[in-house]
C-alpha cells in the first residue's frame, strides 16, 4: 500500500480543479515575531492553522521539495512526486518505471523552476507533433497554476476565544475527523512565540523512551502546566509568558528524571510496562517544584509514594482527568501530602486498604499487576532457581524479568479453569529468563518441592502457598 496517499491525492484534486475544502485559523497573540511557520503580524497576532494542516504541509513539501522545518514525520513522504505527461497521473518516484523515461516529470522541479525550464524537453518529446506539444504544455501549465489556487479561510478570533472555546469550535467543524485536544492547541499557541518548544519536549520524550519509558507530548505538557499554573486546564497556559514556560519546562523535565529514578529505586518501577498511574505525575511534579526539585525528606517521599500507589489501585486519574487533578493540586497546595491522602481516602469511601477480593479478576492488564511487580522488587523476592534477589540491579537488566504461571496454563485448561482464572495475578510470579525456561510447564507438585529443598524461603518470598494440598 502506498504510504503517502495524501501527498498524491491532493495534487490530483488541484490539477483537476476539484474542491479541496476550506481552512480554519485561530488568531492568537505571540510574544515574538518568530513562529513555526513564519512571522507574526504587525500587531503581534499569528494565525494558527487549525483545520488544513495536512493539506498545507503536503503542498509545502511538493512545491518546495522539502518538508517544513517543523515537520516531524518522514521527509520522503513529501518529496519525489512525479507526473506522467502521457497518462496525467501522479505517482512517487519509482526507478524501475521512471528512470530514463522522459514522460515522467518531476513536479517539484516544474513548480520551482517554472514552465520555461522544461520547454526544450517537451519539444524533443513531441518530435514535431504540434498536437502532442500543445497537450504537454497545457498539462504542465495546469500544474503550475496549482500555486494560484484560491481557498476559503475562516478565522476564529477575539479575546473570548480561549483554548477551550477554540477546541470546541474545531471539533464541531471537524466532527468526522481527528479530534483536536486542548493540549495540541495550547502547545501550538506556545510554539507561536517559542518555536523550539516542541523540539525541546520531543527531545526529552526521546531520552525517556530510550530508558524504557514511553510518554506522550500531551502528558509532558500537562506536567508543565501543573508546575507552572498549579491547575489542570491547558487554557491557563495562555496566561503565561515564554520565559516562564521555558524555565518551567526545564524544571519539569529535571523533576520527572528525578521522580523516575526515585520510583525505580524505592518501588522497583523501573520500566514503562509496570509504570502505571501516569496521570498522577503532574501532582508529583508540582510537589517537587514546591520543594525546589527535590524531596525535602524521606517521610514526604514515602507518603507521596503511598498516595501514588493508591491512586493507581483505585483509578484516581482514569476518569475526568482535569477534575481529579484540580482537586489534588489544590489539596497539595493547601495542605501538602497529608491533605492529598485525605482527599483520596474520602473519594474511596474513607478507606485505603487492599483486600483479597480486590485481586479477583486481576490479570496482567490490571492495576494490581504493577503492584505485584513492585512488591516482588521491594521485598526482596528471590529467583526460584538461583535464589538471587530480584532487585537492586543484581540481575543486570531488570526489565528482562519474565512472568511465570505458577500453575501452567495448559494444565489448568485441562482441569476446566477459565482464561480469567488462569491469567490471574494470583497465579503469577517473576523469574529470570533462564529459570523460566528450566521450569517450563512442569507440574507444580514436582518442581515446587524441588525448589523448597534447594532454595529454602524462595517460594515464600514470592507468596506461593506452602500447603501441598493446593
């Protein structure tokens, strides 16, 4: 399948004078004259393109031969478009078909250099056939006229057009397409004054991804917003200046680095597959900001992590994100971690305790799977074959730990257990890869007594019952 259909279909529509739809812009103030796409107007207003970004990016790539500097995709998707003077079709360059075939014309070359630069070539192609020459010139001329196409532009402007309002307008207009998030628009407004905001944030995301943590741009912006404004709504970013945003972004990135190291060292949550509760990070970033980027003491750190773990277990930030975040940020500012815990406790009916019933139906995708991993790491659980503690880097790369079904799946299926029961957290333990291969699908009544004799305490360290009747 052609990976670049948009960059091919749009020129076809323009060439054939088909409708391509209008554009929607938002008139926003910029603190400087530099923007992602050019310069601000004399009054400091920039026109941010809301609806039509893909079309404009495609046109830029085709007409300039390179993507715009803010483009974050593969540049090859916007370059190399060719036009057949014979069949009037647009296709991306294919050497086997187009090399040494003069009927295939480089569209970008035509648009950049103009019609006159190609007249000699088409004269040679026509070989004295005036009708063919006329057809070739007419077709090339229609391509150059793409640059003169007029389109309708609707502008959203006015002081009352906040981020929240503009997002609602866009999503109403574009109800059948990709939704615009408040984070997308807030970041676009910031980039109007500081174009390096997005590359700077993407750089941090790339660094975290290399360390095993995949975060989204919107998530990082939410953290910066909480640090900078103390609130969850992205619309608050419209009230801050570029220097303040730059400083807060740097501080937030440093705080997240610090937090990830602390969570890995203290709770064993050292890679993305077991790092749940990402919606709670803005609150923790805010706390670090209040204390100059560090925990003031071990008690504050552990109380915050207590809150963090329970916010994961009870899904504190899985619903109305901004509502819960605002409550938590306000509680943190008003009463610190203690009030933060009180708010969470009240939201959960006055109790923050885990009971056996809470694990019913919990599998690898549940909130309790990271809890099992965390307890395994923190409480010194042992590898069942070697007895090596599964913590503190003693195994090298800890995210190579493998999940092991204590009771093999095949045997449980044979006894009529459901898939949910087979894949329950209660049937999991963690092993090194070598141990997992050695144990394989052995029956528990055979391999568990062997472990007990060879490595006393290893089973208990992973909460495996010692009753032979089980």
